[in-house]
């Protein structure tokens, strides 16, 4: 990409505030899923520490993913801004109490008089690409400088970088499901071969990092569910 002088990557104060709220919220909800709400009462210090680690592993994956969308959208001449979604924030916390994370606290909204399918596809795919890059960085850190912590709510010590890598692979794969409004739906509409290639590489990478076929099976089930749901909703 050649970045010329027309590109102004600028984060407004209100936007920065909303990003900060969402990063903290997603890290907290993630901690509730992993440690359980019980841990907040029984081991408050460990709970807070795990939330801080979640900012590093999950929060970073979230914010860099969204900022990548914004950067490429601005590159294509659009106005792009992160907007918090209060209902999404609430749904995220409610699902976290039930042990799973529906992470949709907000997204980058793009305003442009004209954006092509290709541009929209590229704006979309860059988010999951960023998560894969972060996963690779974490995997490198795991090999160079592993960090382990013991938490009373886990049976075994947590390898922080390995954990961060896994979370970012899941983030990339989830966002690439071909279901509106997820990134995958726009990539799928733009170029099915690129969408498929990305999925195959990410699943292969996931299989290598998780050392288990479960990630492939689970993504396959989610794909099936999203196909059934899009048939049910799009007529
Ligand atoms: Zn995205």
C-alpha cells in the first residue's frame, strides 16, 4: 500500500473513550468466562490479574483488529469510526455469565459514498489477518520468553503467550464465518477463493497450535449453524 498525504488516521476523543471501555469490558467478560464469577469473590486479586492479562492477550487482539479496519477504510477514502454498541456490550456480559462469549461490544462503522466489493472485502479481511499476525507474534514470544502464571481457578499454570495465540486464532476464525455482519460475509461476497484460502491456512495453523482437530470440527459446526441461520433470515 502506498500511503499518500490524503490519509489522516485520526482517533477522536469520544471514539478513544469508547474503545477503552470496550477493551476493558471484553477483557472482563472474558475473565468471567474463563475464571467464573465465583473467582471474583473467592480470589479477587487473581481475578483482577487475569483481567489485566486479558487486556494484553484479548484486548490487544480486539483493538488492533478494529483499527486495521479503520486504517484500510480511510485508505480507500471512507470516513471510519469505532462505535460502541451498548446492547452488544450487555449481551456480551449476559452470555459471559453462562460461560461463553458473544463478543460484539462495538465495531468500526464506515461511511463512504462509494465503496466497491473488493475494497469492502479488503477492509474486512485485514481484521482477521491482524489476529493471525498477533498469534504468530505470541507464538514467537512463547518460544523465546515463555511466561507462566498459576491461578487458583485453573488446575495448571497458564502459559500466557500460548494462550494469547490461541485466543487470536479463534478471533480470526470466528470473524471469518460467512455470516452478516461478520467480516467473513464481506470477504465471501468479494472473493470466495481468498475466503477459502484464508480459512484453510487459519485452520491448519489452529490445528498446529492447539495440537487438536477440535478447532477444525468446532469451526465446521459454526459454519453449518451460520449457513442454516443465513438461510433462515435472508430471503
Ligand atoms: Zn472485524
